[in-house]
């Protein structure tokens, strides 16, 4: 297995009808590699996310690879039965100049044409589909071909590193490379982080205080927009949510966002 992760370092979240597993990677472009399969079809809440990712779908004897961009609001989606998926979720600031994250935003996905049953076409090259245990070679080749790019200003902005760049220029870089504004990025990450804390049993008012929300009403509005449920519902864990994990860039408390 690539990425330097042993089996016991993987995390697994078994829900009602789809089963999700993810792992870390030692490739500097990759945030997570994940896979999922379904026992039956059902509806789930696709929660807001800042990520750009590539997703391989295997369903009803067919395979295809899709590029997905950020999601700026929670959306109920239907998930088919007996499907299998492998996803490569990229770190903030990793993007494809030909398919900018903003153009893929909010389910404007792009499905790449298949070359064979085990490969797809991208920028005139036939590339082998990734697997859960072997996603890094594809990313390395995409970077070598110049299909994947990295904007270091995004990471500098998130970590608040000083940089000789005007605020407007930094904001323009951030929006182009992630598909969302800095303020939206932080709001989404904070809502996702709040959801994880609530599902771990952290009291609502403690989440409000810890993450810098004005009050419980402020937290509730944010979670309804980005997660699709109020705090009490999230704590009950009755509805299946899409991919959630603690991010590499935990939210910086900022009462302005």
C-alpha cells in the first residue's frame, strides 16, 4: 500500500447503507484517498465541502472518472445500490487549469471519456484508473504532465503566513485555485468541524464557544446551510451524511466569518 499508512491507521465509518473508508497519503498534493460501496440505494445529505477531487465510479458493469468541485450548501442526493467508488481528494490550492474548481462548483461535475475499461482520456493522454491502495502514481503523472498545478498562496493564506502580495491579489488567487472565497472556505470548514464535534458528543454551547460562533442561533443557521441539519439533529446521528473528517486546516476562530 502506498502513502505509508498501515491498516490500523486507516479510518472507517459504516453508515446505514453506504460504507466509507479513507486513508492519508504521503503525496504533497493529496489530502485523503477514500473508497465507498453501497448495499442498497437511498438518499443522503451531501454536506458542503471545499474540496476538488477525482472520483472513480464502478456501477452496473461500467467505470468512469469524474472531476468534482466544491459544494457551497448541503444537498440531498440519491445514491444508487451496489456501486463502488474511489476518490482522490486534493489539498486546498491543488487544481487543474483546464477545469478550474469554480467551474465544477455545486455539482457541475465533468465526467472524463473512457479510453478502455481500465483507463480514461485527459488532455490527450490515456491514464489508468486509480485504486484505493495505489492512487499516488496517477497524481504523480498528472503533475508531471502539467495537468495538475499547485498555488502556494492558498496554503499561505490559510495558515496566515506573511507574503509580499496585496490582499486583493491574494483573494483573487484563492478564488481561482479553490473555487470559493476565503470567507466561504472558512465558514464551510468551521461548520464541518462543528458537525464532527457534535457527533462526538460535545455539548452545543461548548461548540459555539470553541469555534467562535456568536450564539447558538448563529451556529444553527450555519449548520442548516452547510450541513442541512440543526445541531440537535446532528447529535442524534439519524441521517447519513457524506464524507466528514477532521481537516488539515482546522478553523481559526474569527467572529467575522
